[in-house]
C-alpha cells in the first residue's frame, strides 16, 4: 500500500499550477489598435479535446471589448517581473480608452498570425476564444466571494481560449 504525503498547494510550481503566479498581460486587438491588461487569475487545462487556457476579465475592462470583437488574444508572461514591475503596475492602473498605455509603458506590440502580443515578454501563448460566460450572482455557492470580490457588481467574464501556439524566448 502506498502512502501519500500532503503538501501545501502553494508549493506546486510546475506547469499549469504556476499559471497565475507569474506576471501576465492579456492582449487583444480590433481593426485599428491593440490593448492589454494585467491579470493574475487564470489556468491551463484540457477541455473539449483541446488544450485551453481560462482567463477572467471584468466586464468593465476596456480589453474585454477587444476580446469580444476579435475572438483572439495572447497571454504574455514575464519571468523577470522585477525588471518590468513599473510597466506592469502602470498597465494595471490606467485605461487604454484614454491613452496608448502600451507605448506609455515603453513596451511594444508584435503580431503572430494577426494576434497581438507584448514583444518584451519571455513566454507567449496565442489563443482563439472558444467560449465566454459572465459570472452571475446566483451562480455563487460561497457568498463570501461576492462580498470579497464583487461588492460593486462588476463580475468577471470567463473566457476559454484554445491554445494556438506557445512561444518561448
């Protein structure tokens, strides 16, 4: 008989389990420009016989409009987040509605098969949206989450994206 040893889930640092522990930007484009946002919630998995990512974007975010209009996006990861800490913080604090925040963060947009990504990143995942669903209050079992995260009723939209390509620097 085998004996299993419990570990703290925070100790898992391989593959999909470390997805949200890295600095990440979600980038999408419309016909005329690209926009990006910082994110920390997401995951990698296998669904509908495809390799997928799950990302979560609040309905109020400007990047959501780009995701909904293009149905393609990228995730840009920064292994050395200290080097880009200022840029990542800036991108999370300002809206692309008001300015070209990517240029103002001194970052550059590249394109792979029409999908925008941040050129300075160490790892890129390009994706095609397969499914989107807005969280609704009545779906929560643990109502403390609403009090902790959604006091303003600005619920997240979950996007399931099929992984098209992974690029590593």
